């Protein structure tokens, strides 16, 4: 099944064309890497896939349904229920505990607080952070912060996780740990789209899409 489809997507910011007619499909359960040099359009493409931004031209579909910028309620519903996000900078809330940070997406969906707390505990335990759930964000390491961000992305059982340079600020040990977590998540059935500039990380995916100057220059199995 096709989860996300882009058809001839173009993106202009002021007078600069960032994306130049990209067509691409993301399938349920696959692990897709997007590689390219800095400024090639990788992140812009990912944000459009995640409905965080919209194309200047072209069409975006989620599970066969066309998504337009005017469909605010539908877009919010898809983002909250079907898509998880992991960024290079984790955007965790420092005033809250690890547990509370993971609970937030579930509480926003209206899930009962006790149920959200139990699931958040399970996710943190799964990612090796069960003993630190009551710590504040500033009390843990950068690698641990990224694992909390992954737990938060998984909170609503998304169909796809979109990750933008998720290991960009991590050392080799934590990079390896995050990649192993992604592969485990993917084996469990969640699709992953990961933007990276590191080819050796991209090769962990099923497919590699290379972007250059806003265009897809190659798509290959890894």
C-alpha cells in the first residue's frame, strides 16, 4: 500500500526553486532514506511529506487521499494520528519530565491520562530509559534525548516516522543505538523515511533516494 505519494511537487521560497518537480512514493512498512548535500532540498521534501509544509505546485496524497493546505482539520488529524516526527534537534520541553514529554501527543489526542502515562512508561522502558522517566530533559545526555524524541514519535502508533538527520548531533555509539532502534521499529511494521547526509546510514534502509539541486537523481535498493 502507498502511504505517501508526491506528484510533480515543486517548492519555491521567494524567487528560489527549492524542489523542481519531484514524484515519489512511500510504501507501508518500508524504510526509505533520502540523501543529498546540504541545500539539496532534502528537509523541504520531508516537511512536505509530513504535511508540515505544502508545495507551490504539484499534489500530495496520504493513503490515496489528496491533501491540500486548506484542509486544516484533516491535516492535523493525519499528523497527530498517523505520522511521527524525529528531528536533529529534538524539541523536547525542558520543564517537563521524560515521561510527560512522551505523554503529550497522546493527551493532545484526548487519550485518558492514566492510559497515556502507562504507554509512555512502556515506550521509555523499551528504549532503555525506564529508570530515568522522572528526570527533566536537562538531566540526561544528548543520545538519551534523541531516544525520548523517538518514544514521543511512537506515542500514537504512527504508520510512518519521518526523521530529519536524527543522528546529526550524536556520537558513533549513540548513532548506532538510534539506527538499531529505527530498524527494530521498522521490522515491527512502521514505515520510516530518514533524511541523512551519511551514505553508510542510508544503506541501512530498503531504498535510497538521492536528491541534488531539488531533483531526484537516483532511486535504488540498498
